[in-house]
């Protein structure tokens, strides 16, 4: 089965809250948490069987203590005609 994937850009309220990012690793569908420097504090990779699994993981990330914002970037794939299609939320 093809997995759906999204990258979630996470911002925390303060440097003290960066330690709470480790809790995100325990959320179902989270496959990787990378702490980064810059406009965001972490990039979280989320994979699931469908769009609902991705949405549940993003909701859980955003509800994690210390998380100020969680912005999902949904993976898209180019078709043979060159147009882009979202990997989640599409209808066959």
C-alpha cells in the first residue's frame, strides 16, 4: 500500500518548550522529528495509510504542550502530464 506523507513545520513558544518536541516522536504516524534553526523549531515527518491518519497526527502535534504552531506541507507527486496532484485528500 502506498503511504501518504507530510512534513510538519513546528514552532514552540520558547526555547524551554523545545524539550517537549521529544513527545512528538510518540505520536502515531510520526516517523521522524528533526530539530532545526531558523523560522521553525522542528520539521516532523508524518506518514500514514490515508489523509485521515495524516490529519490526526497533525492535530496531535498541534495539541502537544509547548507547540505554538504546526504547519503541514503535504507531499505532491507530478503526473505524467506534468501537473501536480496532492497525495492526500484526492479522490480516485
